[in-house]
C-alpha cells in the first residue's frame, strides 16, 4: 500500500528540483548573455515583421471585400 501523500515533503522535493535545474541554466545564460541578446534581438525583429505583414494582409483582404 502506498504511503499517504505528504504535500509539504513533496513540494520540498519539487522546489529543490526546480532550483537544481534552474541554477545551471542561469549560469549558462549569464555566460552567453551577449550572444543570446543578439539572437533575441533578431528573433524579436522577425516576429515584429511577421506581425506587420500579417496585419497588412488582413487589412487588404478586408478592403477587397467591400
């Protein structure tokens, strides 16, 4: 039979797992911060251009319907 669910103990393990996973990831992010920043800038530019193009296409389609 399975022991009863102890929420305090289980949450402690979950928080330790999250912190244990996030700490090395944060270290990698800070060491590659400059390279990541350029990738984020390029990605945000691409997303902005796509949103603009899709908005323009939608506006043109609405104007053609009238």
